[in-house]
C-alpha cells in the first residue's frame, strides 16, 4: 500500500535476456487511465535496476493499480505487482479554537490522522502574531500518535491581545496539516479570601506591627508584639486556618515606640524572632531580644539578650546561621554577632567603625541564597553629605568585608536604602537622593563591588523606594511621589530603567510572582487595606480591590509563596487585632 503523492520503488529481473534489452514498465488500474493511475520513472530499465512508482496526487477512495514489467526482447514475457493507493492523510485538531489565560494555564488538544497507512502520527509546533518559541507557550509532547492528547501550556505573560497557532503536521506527509487558534487573555482578577482574625493586639497602645514569612514547606508564620510580649501563629493549610496565638513572655510596658519584631526562617524549620525592648521607663537602655522555636512554633526559647539596640537587624540563612547587626548607641560602630545554632552567639565584632563627625541610620540587611548577607546603611555628615554604605559576608555572617560607599556619583544626600537579592545571589539596592531622584546599584559578586548608580525614572519628589526582583532578571522599583506612587522596571540587570509604568498604583508594598504578575498593597479611604494587580509586568493595573473588613488598618505586611499566592497581614486600630487575607495566584508556573 502507498498513499497518494507518495512513491514506491520496484525492481524487475530478466533471465535469458542475451541482448540485455531489459524491461518496459506500464501502469494500469480499474477506474483510472494514464497518469491518473500514477507515473513510473523511468519507464524502461535494465534487468535488476530500480524504478519509482509515484501514486497520483489525489484519490477519492482506495485505488488498485497494477504495475507490469514486460521483457523488451520477448513481449510475451511479463510480471506484475498490485498496489493499493490510499487517499492522502487528513489531519483534524480538536478543539479548533479557544481562549486560554496567560500564566502557565494548561489546555489539552487532540489530533487525528486518517489514511495514515504508515501510522507515523503527528508533530506539533507553535507560532504567533506577537511571539516566537517559548514566548508562545509550550507543547508536550512535541509528537504524538493519532488520537493521543498533548498539552499546551500558555506563556507566563504576553503582549495582549495575542493569538497563537498550534499546528499538527502528518509525519507521513508533512504537507498535510491542521491548526488550532488560541487566543491568549489575561487571567481574571483573583478573589481574596475573607479576612481572618489571628489574635488580639494592643494597636491603640502602640503595639501590633505584624511580620509574616513562609517556610520551605509552605507553612505561613505570623508574629506581632503585644504588651506582654511577642505573639506567634502558624497556618499549615495555606492560610485557611491558623493556630491559637502562642505568647513569648517579654515585659513591653516600657517599650511603646520602636517595638517592631523581625522573623527569620531557616531550612531546618526553625523560627527565629528578634524584637526591641526597653529595660527602663526612661528609654535609655535599648536592647534587642531573641527567641527561637524548633518545633514549628509550639514553644519558644526563653528570650535572650545576645546583643543589639533599636537599630538591630536579623539575618537568617537557610542552613540555620543567624546574624544580628546593629549600631552601637555610644560609638555608632556597626557591630554584629553570629550563631550557628541559635543558642550560642559570638561576642560582638566591628563590621564598620564609626567615621568621626558623622551619624548613621537606615540599617537594612538581606540574605542571599548561597549564604550571603548584605548590609546597607546611611552615613550622614551634613544634610548635603549623606552616603549609602555597604558591607557583606559570603560565609553566613562569620566575617564581613570592609565597608564601601556605593552612592558615589548619585545625589548629595542619599538615604533610605531598600535591597533585595535575586535567586542567583545578585543584590539590587535602591535609595532616595536629595528627595528629587532615586538611584539603583547592583552587585553580581556577593557585594565585593557595586555598579555605578543608575537613575530610576520617577515623577516629582520621590522617596521611600521599594525594590523587588522578578523573573528573567527584571528589577522593579516602587516609589512614593507627590503625585502618587510610581513604578519603574529594568529588564537589563539595572543598566537602564523604563519610563514610569503606572503613576496611579498603590504605594507601600510590592510583590512579583514567576509570571511577572505584580501585586501592590496599600491603604485606601479611611485606612482600608487595598490591593492592585498587574498581569502585564506593570504596564497597566486593575482598579484597587478592598480586602479589609474594618477601617483604620495599619502596618500592612505581605509575602508571596513559591506558587505565587500573596499573603497580607495588618493591624486593626478599631477592634484591636491582627488580620490576614490570602490573594490566590493566577500563575500556574510553580
């Protein structure tokens, strides 16, 4: 059997052909004549030579033809072969057209091949009007038998509206194809969960200020300060329910201001908490206290005072190493202590000695994925002489490199650094310069050197920058300005920044998922917590959505889990409590 338009070779051997005249070839069939039965090339051949029969290009139904080889020396001697010519393959794809959300949404397709005599199946390919390669999505597997299913997965995001064509091609005859048209659209806005009350908080008395973090197992941990000490709760079901608050006794009656708490989770499941506590009513003996849980937050160690002051920053590495850094209240030296077990801390070491006739503030610390710790702060000589300084560690805080100034060439007074480390360990830091501009610098060698500051495009009088990393090395900077929050993006590792993506987004908090969906969280009318979502890398934002159920909310905090779900906590200055909301992901690229 052969199929229309395909070829088949034949050979005829003549014995006793003393003159070596070979054979003459003819083709005939019922219901066809001449070329409609197919063609032979050549039409004569020597004994043992090969000729090719090519079936007609189209046949409506199966056609039987006979190929005859006749001796040129003796026309009474011949031999014949019968061939069944099948119609050309016909490919169909189902469904033929549909709409699919961006964000890694899966969709199953099936293709069938009729008249595939060789049973070779199909190959699959994607193309689009505004995409190439994986920017159109992916198909798996890329070849399949007739009738088998394949799965198309949409791209993380796309310039919308976008049309993708999924083409199935017959392997037997690659001129035979069929296609499905896929229209890519943004996923619908997610519906936030109803607010959950996690526990009481003396917000009216200056307490509250929750922190939230998610460990490698997906447990959601929340802590906040109350008058009787820190409170801790955990959710092990994705935020559906939380445990009863666990109190860590710590007398906070003399600590009304600056009582914020920090939380660091390690890869061993330990929960590490650091908070500020005044030891006297005068507020002249500031101390930082540390407590740790190794049983998922069921119990915590007795609060210890290993070192630190109001400025103290906590850095916890995946291996469990803990570093606490702070400015000495008397000397202004930058000090640090280190622990490998969360129990025993080293004596304070000097990370950076104070510079005479200067002040220090704005201490910030972030960790990298390979044991890096990055520390940034502001050094103030005069109001026209403020610099951003940096020091870093590549051994989880055991040692630090000498401090260096990274704001050279930026403004006269640089302050309020905000930093983030990406999955490769590179660190990006942005800061306010003179209240008129924002700059960003980047290190790709664990803080040994930083790039020259690059101006981030903003509108008038920017301040309080927040920096976040997205997929494909995108860097986002959210800045408050006199005309409202403004967002800018870099797609070339911070070398250049876009014009303002959107000047009308909420300010305060920023999260980016693996599909480049951006969530910003801030306060709306009467202090209600609101969020906005962008599904096009910040080019546009949906209208704000209120997620809180009460007025006068404070100290919003957010985190994003590995699947892209956004988790928000805040304090309520009404009925004094801590509340939580989960915004589900629309990104399937987990």
